[in-house]
């Protein structure tokens, strides 16, 4: 598709550098930080550290980050969150997964088929978190012309959970713009819980009690969880 230039193979597998903890982080926070690259399971990062508690997800707090919680209008349950910064957005949803293995390998063909059914295009490529999907979904502009909205679907399989991220806006087409949101995705902690859940069951979220300085949060009732329905976007008009 040519929308997003990929890293070299050696760069994709190299572990991310670990930055020094913020001045206000405790020594315990630094000591409990695992090595390598996330997203993480809560068993690996038991301390909240510099993250917002959203229930099933613990999301890194960053200056200037806008946090939107997406609620099922019918059930009034929060099922997704969207992080926006610098003209790009990252939607996050967590799901229960079977003990026998992850979900991402099964979900990728389904996402591609869904995109193509809507009249868009999708390609599966290598990315910083393994295989991902570059998609262009059809949209209708206000003047009635047809365009396409680019997005990147990324995923991470964990112990009995799966985390899906959808990058939109500049991050869907510009590697430099994607870096900040990729780092956010890699620093998310998933709290799956011990209760029995069927595979693909959405792990519910909650509105954070108090947003960190420089981070704003809002709640958005919605009946649709189309990852491209909200947030910063780049639309190609033809």
C-alpha cells in the first residue's frame, strides 16, 4: 500500500530502551519495571507507577495526552479508550483470550475481510509489535465525495488476554508521528482478572478517578466502536 514505511528487520526485534524514571517516580517503581518491551501483564508490573487506572487497563500518563473513554450506550459500560496527542489517536480495547494461545493470528484475517467487505483495502505487514494491518476504510465527506481513512491495527497477545490498538491520524501514515503512540502502547499494563471469561469477551474499563497533571479525560457515550469513527484523522478524497 505504501502508506507506512517499515523498520528494518533488525530494528523490529530489538528491545526498546528503558528511560530513566521521572523525578517523582519512586525507587520501587523503577525496581519493578520489567525489561524488554510490553504491553505488560499486571503480574509483571504490580505497581501502578506513572499510569492511569482504567480498570482492565493501566495507561501511561503523559503531558498533553487527551484520554477519551468510549461507553456502550445500551449497557452504560466503558469498553474502549482512545488516547490522542499531536494530531494522532490510539484506540485501545482488551479482550479475554484462551489459555491455549493468543487471538491476534485468528483476528487479522477477520479484520481484513471486514475492511474489504466495506469497500476498503487492507494489507498484513511486519511492524514493531509483529504482524499488523495497514487499512484504508471508505468514508463519505461532507460534500458527498468518497474518500479513504487510513489506520493501523496492532495487537499483542498476553497470558489469557489480547490487547488491540488502532492508530489513526498522522500516526497511520507517518512513522515519526507514530513513535509516541507506539511507546504508549508498549507501556500499557493489562489487568485481566482471574474470573472465567469466554474468548473475545471485552474486558471492561472505568473512568479514572483523577487524571494526572497535563492529562485530560472525558467520557463519550457511543453505540459503535468503529475505531475510525472518532479522533484525529487523515482522509484521502478522490
